[in-house]
C-alpha cells in the first residue's frame, strides 16, 4: 500500500485554461467562439495561452457564449468553501 499516494483534491487552473476548458466542453473551436463573441480568434488564442489578460468586459462576452457565469472565467481557482469560512 505504500506505493500509492492520495489524489489531490484540487488542481490549479489559469484564467486562460478555464476559457479553453469551457470552450472545449461546449465543443466549440476558437473560430466558432470568435464568431459568437465578436472577439478575434487571435485574441481568444492569446487569452487561452495567458498572453493577454481576460478583463471584465471580455469575460462577460465570453461567459455569455460559453453559458457560464463570468466569475467562473475570472476566478477559476476560487475556493468558495474556504473563502466563506474565513
């Protein structure tokens, strides 16, 4: 049994990774998301690769297209249980 380690409970996800994960869960390409949001595909790629900051306004537009709350994109690592206990 000493060969096994407990699995980690949480993983760290960057803002860009959260956008990519949600886009892929919606089965959308970057081009399709660009068309749905009016945000250029190159900017979506830069956001997903953490080269460009998401920003609140872009988060709202992307969240609408990805069918999620903007906070999911802006604060992907937020631990609500831990924060509300503080």
